[in-house]
C-alpha cells in the first residue's frame, strides 16, 4: 500500500504540520474539521508539499526526517523551487 508524506501550512497562523497517511484527502478533511488535536487550533490548512512512499515504515521514517531541522530545510527549499 502506498502512503503520502505531506506538509500542511496554516492559512491563519505561521504554523506547519508534517504527517503521513494512506488517504490524503480524508486526512486533510480531518485536520480542517478539528479532529486532530494540534491542527484544530490553526485551521484551515492547505497542502504545500507531498511525497509518495512505498510502505508504512518508509512513511514513518520520511515523516521523522522531515520534522528534523535538516528535513525542514529540504522541504522549504523544495517549496520555494515550486514557487519560482
């Protein structure tokens, strides 16, 4: 089963959120409808970056990396490249 690692950006605050799921549309709806403890305070959210991975363990590993300082730099660089 394929998974998606994603980065969300709050439309109302300078907050971001990194996660992974096997159903991105459903998960985004959960974030925006207040079903997630952290993200409900900063809704609405929009997807700013995604990566597909092959399995659950690859998703967890990539999510953990993207939450690290070096991972955040990689994401910011890729997001900026997409804007230019």
